[in-house]
C-alpha cells in the first residue's frame, strides 16, 4: 500500500526539528506496516484550528482525490486538525476517496477516534485560549505591554513584555501631536510625513487613518494612550472565520478593558494629551453617532483611475462640492490631482442611466418579455381552470347521488353531513374558478413611449420628489451603478469618466418604474451593460 506522511507544528516559537521528528516517527510506522512512502506533506508554524490556510494539507487532499496513495500517516490526529468539524469532514472525504488515516497513537482511525479526538482537540484550543488570556492579564497587571508593536517603542531583548522608547520615532509622534494642535488635519500631517520620506508604523506610507484612528475603537496615533503613559488591554477579541480561516476582530465592552500605569513609557506630556483629546471631541460631533447610509447619490462609488482609491470631498467652488482622490488627499502619493464637481458627475451618471433604460433595444426586449410572460400566465391560468372544472364536475356528481339517496329513503345523519360538506366544497371551487379568470390586459401601443418619457425626466423627477422618495430612488440607482472611474487626461484637459453597472439591476428598476403600465415582473437575463464613457 502507498502512504503519505503529514506533519505539522503550530507556533513559530517551535523549530523545524519538530517536523523532522514527526516524519521520522511516521517513516518507522510505514516500515513496520510495510507501507511505501510516496509523499511527505507538512505545514510549519500554522495552527490546527483551521485547514483553510494550510497549503501542505490542501495539496495532500488534492492528491488523495487523485488516488496517489492509500493511507495518510501522522503522529496523532491533532496534527491533522484540532477542530471537530474539520476533522470529521476530513475523515469523511478521505474515506470516500478510499484512503485510511493511521496515527502512532491510535492506529487506523475509526469513527469513535475521530469523534473523541476532535472533541479533545477543540477543548484543548479553548483551554489554551483561556490560559493565554489569563497570562496576558497578568502581564498588564505587572505594568508590562503584551500587545503588538506600537510606533515609538521597541522591545527590550530578553525581557518579554518590556518596552523602551525609540528616540527617533518618539520625535515623530511628538511632532504629529504638535502639528495637530497647530490646526493641521490628519491628512495634511500624513502628506507632510510622506513628502519627508518618513517611514510609517509598518514601514510603508502614512495615511490619515493611521494618525486619526477610529473614534469607536480608540486607535491611531492621536488616541494611543500608551503615549500618555497608560497601557490599555483587552479592547478587542480575535476570532477565526470558519469560512476563510482569517482572524476577525470584535470590540469588547468597555467594562472588560484592563489598564495599568506605565509612566516610563510616556512620550507626550499630560497637557498636550489633554488638549489633543479636547480638540478631537470638539471636531468629532456628538458621541456615538455613525453614518448608516450614504449621504449622496454616489458616495463610495467614485474611484480614481490612477490608483483605484475612492473620491471624497476636497473643497468647494461655484459649481458646489469638489471631489478628489483620497490617496492624493491623505498621502500626496497619487499623481491624480484633478478634481471633479459632484453635481456634474452625478448628472453624467443619471444621463447614462436614462440612455440605457430608454434605449430602443432595451424597450423592445422589455415588450417581448412582457408578451412572453403574458402568454405563460394565460396558459397556466387555463390549466388551473381546467383542473378546477374537473373537480367541480366530480363534486356535482357526488351531490346528485346524495340527493337521490335522500329522496329514496329516510335520510341518515351521516348522509346529511356528507351532503353539506359536498355543497361547501362546490361553493369553494366555484369561487376559485371565478378568481382564476385571466385578466384582459393588453400592452398599450403608447406604453413604451410613455415609459421612455418618464425615464428621460429622471433627473427632474429626483429634484422634485420628497425626501423619502428621493432616498428610495437613490438606493435603487446605487443598485444599478457598480462604480464610476475618473481618468485624468492631462492638465487643462477634461477628465474621462467611465460608468460601470449591471443591466439585471437596471431591469429590476425598470419594472418598478413602469408598474403603472401593467408590467408583470419582466426580467431579461444575459444582456450586458457595457461601461459608458463621458468627458467632464
């Protein structure tokens, strides 16, 4: 029999020697069982909580499906997976491929081994997480730092959890706080640092979000309390997404946060820290208010043709709010410095929608689909009516027999009840037949023209509608438009604007727009919506 060996270790704190030891043990098993080793698969420094990010294991499963071996040999089942769901699924798939699992501890793994070991593996991970958090809490109580690297500090070799101030980075932090108090925005500060080629916290460029952070999660340079000599821990919990294997952060309630004084790590003096906090609160608006819907028709949909970043408001002139590339605004690293008027680009999008919805090809397809579905509706209605009329004939026959029996002899109680039931059923069927009469609705010859006129007045209709109707229309339009890309064409030249969307969404909107014309949920599939190009 052909065998594949699998080995894994969990942490980068372990050494590759662990893999070699596991493989040696598995080879000894193969020699004892007279198995021919045809492949060795391994994953180094990867947790057994998921199989999504284990390339070695994924390669093994592909080869198992291809029939390249008959048995998988591992040191223990927890090397294969510590997750109950994953281990059971692996066993099921390998068994389907006629591949056994053999371990040094349990021999051939059966259903009982898989169930028990999967449970023990999951309990081990849960227990390990609890012990890890307990240890981290102890580190905070000792005044040490157990989080990731913070800009402005470096770890002290040989002293886990202890940090010291990085003089060069600390000077940058103090400059950021001073610039912010000098009325510079986070975007201006980020752009200035990038122009000076100052490396960001991760060695890359500076962004406004790196400096300002999230008001909800209290992160970012200006909100890092470590600079004020205070360690904050347990603000968030990380869980693994079972679909992707990636860690997802979730905010913990404030009462679960832990803090400790660390005056030796202070970079910013108390007065500067308090003034920055006060300025952020003044500029932040009411606490706890977060946007729940786009403010404008194309919020978040306009993209830069050079770097792919979004467009945001960057000023005003007589045309109204002006939009420009976020990356250029926040970092100054994008070459696209062209601005576009928000009202002008919204008008272009509405024009494009009008042209597509009012195109003769689309309307012709809409009418054809309407007639097709109308024929289907009439056909199904006729079939339903025939079934009901057949049932009605059977019920009327039963009623006639019951009446004859009543006239021939003294009626029994059961016969009278049966007759009453049949008459009630007859009334119900007759009512159903009346309901399925096909409606005599024809598609008026001028309906398409009326629909086209309504679509061509879309911009005017939006301007004249009330707030609720305008919001509903905006949501429908955002369903149509996938993105709007702005391409600069050189200084003093108009920009080129490309609008991307989906015709399936267009048709859903067209159904609602043409509802007074007696449309019946017509949907045309398979027609593309090519990007439209305009110059602005």
